[in-house]
């Protein structure tokens, strides 16, 4: 009973001070207890990481029609509706991106360095055959 009163008193004190308590330990924020500047810095690091890996792919040549952006390795595009459909791409990140004809980086391939683009994968010997995309 005494523990329940102590916990209730702590919650009242926290509310009085304007502090938000998580409903459970699983609701706690990963940067709880750190200054807002530190949390913002870590969020910026995550954003920078995502910017390093960024390739925009298009269904048709010359950057036309359906498109999406990948920011992580895609080991098997058969699961994502993009298998054997990519015809052009723009590497918008800071990492080299490689397109493979097989799953998990197997088969024929070609790479785009940061800032490079390819208007027609057929020029690289891979017309509509991409099955995985990997960053390095």
C-alpha cells in the first residue's frame, strides 16, 4: 500500500512540474533524460544517414511514369512490386547504388555513383531485369 502512495505522489509531483510520464516502460522515449539539443542532434544524424542512401527509380525510361525512392538495401523486389520494372534511376544520395538482376545482390549488375543517373537501363544491359538494389 505504501508503494502505491509513493508512486501516486511521484506522479502528482511530475504533473505539477509539467513533466510527462510514459504510460509504461515501453512508451519511454529513446532520448528521455537527454537535453532537447542532444535528441535533435541524434535525429539529425538519422536524417543524414537516410540522405546518404537515396535513389529514385522510375518504371519507364527517361525518368517517366510510376516512381519511388529507396533509402535502404532492397534484397528482393519481388516482394515490393518493383521486380523487373525499373527502367531509369537517379542516385540522389551520397553512396554508390548497385542494381542487380538477381536477389540479394546476385546476377548481372551496374552501379551509379553519387549524383549519377541512367535514363535507360537497357544501355547498361539490364532492361527491366532489376531484382535487388544495394548501397555501398
